């Protein structure tokens, strides 16, 4: 994990949970496509890969066998790259979301609160959050906290303080999601200030959804954070 | 609604959705107890009553008949007091939560996002939020926005801008709820700053849960907001 100390980490999210080939023919869906797409990003300088996996019909899944095959390919093609698996709620429900943690990826995403998404609730009930966090400790997986709102930064700092998160949290601000937090510069600056106040040794990065991605990367790099592409 | 322009509004929440007689024998449960308790607060200077209703076994309910009886008693005993009904999620699910809006109370609480509560998710799905907001417009009920997190203030400002909320939002900051936003002075100040930036004509107040209530009232009154007792 020493790469986390590099001045600017570029994290590549090769495949989200939603876009399909019909939306963008370039989106890598099969494990082979995902490995090759990550390989290209790795050669271009990306040091973390944030990965979701898909079924053959392109629907999102939390299937640990798919994650295992992806991990195998990534370890071979991208040696030294930090592998981060998504435990996000679009790919499964309840403990299914953490079924791949026993594969011991370097990192996994961890949502610590609930919020609204464009058409539904992003459900992260307190007991599920605590279970995922415990699984990450058990399998020595560093969590990336997905902060969809301000209280999630407070919750991450609290969970670190009381031992539910072992390492200093690595926090990602997610902005521009409809019905959650918009991409707002004043909020971004306050997020950075809050991380420095509550969790001074934390690293952080920012992810903007859709057209907000480039703006968020600019804000993030200018403020000393990492970038998500 | 001209009372909203008074320098400091005192809002009394006579009965929450949770405390029972076993926790506090003074908690008013029956309609008669609630009316008399509100009457006492009204004489002491409270100008808004935030009301939940209960079943005979003390469990919370959204029953419109109970709300109608409460409203009848309040109109008689507390003439001129602003009546605010809770549409909160502890008392019912889905559209049940707005069944009393046709009674045309002066105000009703409106949650515009989802968040975690101590042991569960506080579920306010986007379509339910929009339906409750529409019902409030239909029945000329002013919403009090319950801001459990920062994005809720942004969402309220957006809903006002796009017409889903008719009047300037009246916003209540709720702090000190476990797994949601803690009672944090820096966040409180940033909430006030955000309301002034996004919704400059909004009135706001603050509610602290349990032991945080007095602290929040102090912060609120000192910053020019209203108080919830
Ligand atoms: Zn390759
Ligand atoms: Zn993801
Ligand atoms: Zn209430
Ligand atoms: Zn009376």
C-alpha cells in the first residue's frame, strides 16, 4: 500500500455498475475486456483499479467467482497495481455485497451511510456497514469510504476512532449524483476541510458522475487529492 | 403564517415518535394530553407545535382521524398557534405518511433525502418525497424541511427552484442522531452559511436529539435561527 503515499494517485474505474455496451461500445464487460482495459490504464499511469463485475447479459453482479477471475488477470497483467473491488449496492443486496472480500483485494469500497440515488434509496443499513467493515478487517482489505454526503465523512472518522476501520480512512467524495450531493465547489472545499479536521492523516480523492468527472478531477488535484478517471 | 417573521420562533415538539410513558411519565400520549401539553407551551410562548400522534398502546401512527382530533383540540385551545404535522417515517410507510395532509395543517415536516438512523435506514425514496411535496402544494401546507445531512439543504433549495416546493423552504437542521449527523458546531455554522447561500430568504431552526437539544438551541438562537424545544 506504499503507493498511497505518492503525490497523486490515479484511480481508474474501468467499468461502473450501470453503463452497457448499448450506451458505450467501449465499456469493458467480460473479464478479458476488463483486464485489457485496466492494463492499458496501468501503462498510462493509473495505480488503483476500482472494479465492478458483470454477468454475461451485462447486468451487475457481486459473484465472487467473477471477481476471482478478474483478480487473477489483473495480478498477471498489471503487477503492483492496487486492486479495489466494489461492495456497492447496485450489484447485490445484503451480505452478497461482501462475498468477494475473502479474496483479499488490496482495497474495497465501503459506504458508511445511506442516501438517495436518482430513482431509489442507496441502502446501507448500519448493521450491514458494520459487517462489511469487520470483513475488511478480517481479510486485511483497506476500505475506500464512499462519501455521498457530509455525514459519511464524520461516520468514517468515528468508525476509525472506535476501531471499526483499522487504517486511516481513504475517502472518496462522490458528487453530481442526482438526489444526493451536487458537484458544488463550496461543498468540495468544506469536505477537504472536514477530512483535515477529523481525520488529518487521511488520503482522499473525488469522483464526479458523468460530465462532472473532469471538473472534480481538476478540483481534487489542485487541492492535493487524488484523481478518479 | 405571519408569525414566521417574528425574531425568534419557539417550536414545541410535544410528543416525538419514540418516547413512551415508561421512559418518561410526562410524555403526552392521548389527544387530550397532547392538547393540554401544547396549551401550556403556547401560554409559555411557543408559536409552532410539531405533532406526532400515537395509538392507544403508545405506538406511533399516521392515522388521519387522530390528527383530525388533535387539530380540532389545538384550534380551540391554542388559537393562532402554527400547527405542524409530522410526515416522518417512524409513524408509517409510503403514502400513509401523508394521509393527514388533506386536513390542511399550517405546516408539515418533509424529509427530502434518506440517511441512516441508529438501527435502520430512514427511507425517503425520491418518488415518495416528490409525492409528499405535491400533496403539500395541493393542500396549501408549508413544508418544514428536515435536514439530517448537508445534501438535504441542497435538495430543498433545488426543489424550491424547480417548483416542487412552493414557498421559500423553512429548514430544520437535525443533529445528534446516531449514524447520521453529529451535533458539531463547525457543521452547524456551515449549514447556516449554506442556507444563506442557496436559499437566502429561508428561515431555519435546529433540533438536537436528547442531550444535544439545549446546545443546538443555544447555537441556533445565537446565529439568528429559531429554537425547537
Ligand atoms: Zn494485458
Ligand atoms: Zn464503483
Ligand atoms: Zn417529529
Ligand atoms: Zn387547554
